[in-house]
């Protein structure tokens, strides 16, 4: 395969899934919104590199969770517990760091994600409760547990190495968070598009019966994507904790909506079968961009919420395939 | 059950028609119960390597169940299964597939959101050196397979964008790519054009020569007679007979399937009906792509057939008349009055009813009761204000159940519990409840056994006799010839000719040999369709 063939022209566009404009309205929208903000908010420092890197810092956690959510949605399931699980993992990681140091903390955070994922996965695939309900219930359970073990108080993290690696640090001007986002994004993209697992995820969501008849263990696929999602949520929680140098149950609260919106904005189908990790990351960045722009415009929080909701609805409506 | 025994009392598997000594499939004493329902009772089923074996039976005979047992979807309550000499102790779809069984399902087993090539090689993707999936290789390999089959399917196309015929071909190629040693084809020709069927048959013979065992399920007797070596007939979950095709004339086959003397479609007598005034008139009607400039008249009391290949615009025409697809130009008149049809509601108000092609998705809500389905189109009639009147629902439902002799345990049973033929009657009943003047039937007998088929055709004749104008689409020419007064052939969206019965009936044949007459007419019509394809839109015989 020659590089000239793969890196240029429509071949390249098709390769990364840009051939269909309607599915890829997100890229156009991203550029348009960026330009509008750049023109109207330049005097307020929108284009200042620090501001742009801040957008990345604020978006990274959403992006990490949304990469995994792309798999969940592609398989025809949903995970509403990600925000609460992020909060829980931030608390368990912080407590474990205090008790046994950084590696113990990281292990505790990831173990939290695995435990929740196994729980979600078993209830959904073995008992057959729709993931919508399983994870809705888990949202409350995770939050409750986080409040309980932390006594509803913030748990401080006094471990500079942890804080640097998980969220606070930067290499030169590149924030570590950006590296997390990009590395996970690249891995996610290739796993979804170019591995047998990714293909099975898309097949499961595209037509579950047909996938089963083709010899795919669709229950195992769904089980695994739910675990991946919870682990990504736990990682996002640890990133929040590193950045703020403390674990709190409120971290990640309400993020599930931004995470799902990011994936759907990016072109992933809520009904399964289609998914794009690159689109998801751009979707997450776009949500961060909108938040940032609305704040710079001086809108009140109430107005921000309304404007953000409107923009997301518009973008999703444009990206829908016409039937 | 006496009439069910083989004429010579032979037991299956010991027949003389075997081409090899090793059974590719050897199923013995298979029983399967679903709750109290006995779907299979002590059924033996053997298929030799290099044999094309027809599996026949009416709806509910147990065909799908035994195939699902073979495929590992259902675990039998009793019996043993051997595939290619290996006893399979624990059946599962995976085990069956590994043993070499590949099944082409009636309900498609393709993922609509993946491409053709991705579907063909699903779970067996080609990898690059680094272990990543390489779809380019898959597309090339898929292309080679399609070339071998001599069919045109774009490996890069999304399956969801393909028509039914191309999807079917993709599915067969998918199975073939798995080096299947036992290939199960369930109604493979339903969606295929005449020439595609020829290609399929040529290909099946190639596979047969390579020693592949092929199980062929079809309701089309003519196809079975042409392609199969032997046939096994099931009825009511029991094995009736296994015999070489040579020992099974069509009449005998039908007798075994139906269980009583029946001549299938030849049973339907056609009374000549005096035609009334024109009820439905189309004047140069065009849709978005198809149909193109179609002019057509259907009189009161007349059944007009629409023949043609898949994609010839027959269903598109039906959808335009029913207001589902927009009309671009031309005029539709009902009883002489021009009407505007912009939405399905407009057509229903003009007393036009469409019984759609895809029963499962467009016709019924399978999980809902028979009564609820039958009253779906007339909710206004069975409601007082906005409250549904249960008494009216029961009355309407019971009337249709009786009128169409729908076989259901009660009116409250889910439609999914009914056989295909009875489900189709529910769809027809649903629209008859609205008392339409003009009835459009799109493939009303697809996937229905021969017994129910002739019942549906008889019903169509009765509706015409009762003064309705009927437009009927079918890919089975014998059916059109039995039901219709006139047949319009469509090609590429145009009408390519109209044939009255006098064009088709052969005066040289004795009129009382109905079966023979029918076959001769079918040949002629077949010929006309092929001709229409050659001379696009120029052929006008009448």
C-alpha cells in the first residue's frame, strides 16, 4: 500500500470516514463555530493559546468517556452511569493514595471501574435488564457509595507525581490531558475500525440477530463494552482528581449528557451500528468550544445552558440521516 | 395419516437415490417441543454429500424447526445429529458452523450498517501484518467470489442500501466463502429475478459437483422439480416421505404436503365476471424515479396483475397510488374523479388500500393481538369519540376472522403465533375492514405454503366478484395467470405490454387440461417479460 495513495485525495477522506458529508457535519460545524468565535471573541482572548489549551483541559475527561461511549452506543447499548462512576473512582483513588501511595490509588480507581462495569454488564446481558435501566440505577448507586465512603467531603491528594500524570502536568506547553485524549483516541479509533472486536461491536449494534447467526457472541460483546465504558469513566474520574488534587463525589456529575452528546454529534448512532471515535473527539471538543465561547461572551449560566442545548439539537438534527 | 406414508413403504435414508455412501447430514429421531406444542415428532432427515435435497412442507410442518435444530439455534428434546460423519453432542450455532453447516436464512442474516465485503467476511476478517483489519483485501476477495457467481454486487456498498435480490446474493456468497459442506437455502429465489435464479441454479450445480450437500427449501414446485435430486416432505411435525424427485410428480408432492387431494392453484376456478365501470384510472403517472408515465385502468370487478422483475417499478407504482411515495406528474382518477394523493391518508379516504410487500414490517404488528391488528386501519370506526369501543373491536375482528377463515386460537392471540398464510389474511383483513373499493396487493403469497396460496388467490377472485377493483403484484407468474383478468408487464418503471387472457391461452391445448394450460401460458408470459427487457418500452402487444 503506497503512502501517496492513502494519504491524499478522496482516498484519505474515505479512509477516515469523511466521505459522507451529512454524517460528518460535525467537522464543518466545528470549523464554522471556531471561526465565528475567533472573529467575534478575539478581543476577549479566545485565540490566546492558553485559552485554547484550557478548552482541551476542560474537555479531556468528557472525551475519554465519550471514546468508550462510542463503543457502547455502536453496540446498541447506552451507559448513563459514567458521570457518577467518575465521581466514585475519584474518591476511591484519593482514599487509596492516602493509604498506600500512587500505584495503589491507580489500582483502586481502575478496580472501581471494573467492578461497576462487571455489575452493569451482568445485569444487562445475563438478567436482561436494558442497559438504560441498569446504568440509570447504577448512577444513583455509584453516587451514593461515593458520598458514603467520603463522608460527602473532598478527599485531598498530596502526591505530586499522581497529580502531574493524571491531569495537572504538561510537557512544555502540551498538557498531559491532551496526550491522554490523543493516545486513547488513536487506540479507540483503530480498535473500532480495524480490529475484529470493533467489527463485532458494530455488527452487534447493526443487527443483533444477524450478528448472532454469524457466530458472534453478542452478549459477550455487550458485556465487554460496558466494562470498557466504566473503566474509561473511572480513568476520567482519576483525571479529575489529579487535576483538582482531590477526590469528590461531585466530580463528573451530569457528564453523561455531555458524553452522549459528544458521541452523537460526532456521527455515532444512538441506535447502534455506526460509530466514529474521531467524530466523537471532535464532538467533545466542540462542546468544550461552545462552553468556552459562551462564557467569554459573558452569558449567565442559565443562558449558557439554553444556548448550549439549542446548538447541540441543531447539530444533531443536521447530522441525522434522512430516512 | 395413511395418505402420508410413502407409496412403497420405504423408510428414509434407505432410498436408492443416494449419490454417496456418507451422509453429510444424518439426523435421526429428532423431537422438539415448545411448551405443549410438538413442533417435531421423531423425524429422520438424511442428506447425502453432493446432493440437492428439497425440504418441503406447509407452514407449521416443522421445516424451519428442523433447520434451526440443524443450525444449532434450537436444541432438540430427543434424537441424534451427525454432520459429515461426526456426531455432534452439544449443538450450538457455533458448533454447527464449525461442522460445516451454512444457512441462508429467510429472514436476512446480514448487518445493514456494514458493507457487503465486511458482511461476507464478518468474524473472519482479513488482517494486515500488524493484525489490523484490511477491508481492501476483503473487498477484493468478495469481488472474486461475485465474479465466480457471475453477479454484479458492489463489495463496498452498504448492505442497507441494497435491494432484496442483491442482499440474497450477498448472503449466499457469505456462506460459500465459509467453505460450507452443508448449505441450507431457505426460499432463496423469492427475491430473485428469472435470470438470477438461473445463475443461482448453475452455481448450485457447481457446488453439488464439488460434493457440497444442499438443502433447498422452497414453496415453488417448478423450481424444486428442476433443481432437486431428492425431496423430504414434512407435515404436522412428522416425516412423511423421502424419495427421488423422479418418483414424486408434482401432484403427489402437493398431496403429501397438503395431506388431502388438492391440485394447488389449478383448484381455483375462474369465473368470468362482467366488468363494471373504471374504478381506478392512471394517466401518465410518474414517481420520483419509478414509475415512469404509467397509464392503467382497473375496472370494478377486475383483477389486473403487474408482472415484471424485481426493481421494474411494480411496488413503486403501488406505493405512489397508496400515497406512500410522492407522485411527480400525471393524474390518478377514482371512479372518474381526479384526486390528489399526497399522503397515505388521502388514499385511504379515496377508499384505496395497499396490502404491502413486507408483511412483517409493513403489514402487521406481530406482538399485538389478531383483533388489534384487524382494527388498526379502522380505529375511528370502532371508537366512540376517542375511546376505543371494545365491543366494536370484537365485532369487527370476529367478522374478518370468519369471513377470511383466519385460523387463530382466539382473537386475542398475538399475530406472531399464526402461520404465514394466516398472518397474510390478517393483513388483508385489516384493510378489508376499511371496506376499500380499490385493493392493491403486493406479493400477497410470498413465503406462504401452497395450500394457503390457493386460498389467498380464491379470496382475490371473490373480492373482484364482490365489485372491488384489484391490482395485484406477484413474481409468480402462475399465480398471476390464475388470479388476473389482464396482466401488465413492467420494466424499468414503464409499462412494457398488456396481455389479456386471450393472448396467453393456447387454443391448441385442450381447455380442460388446466394445469397444462397454465404452464404453457406461464412460458409465454416469461418470454414476454424477457422480450420487454430487450426492447425497452417499445413492445406493445395487444
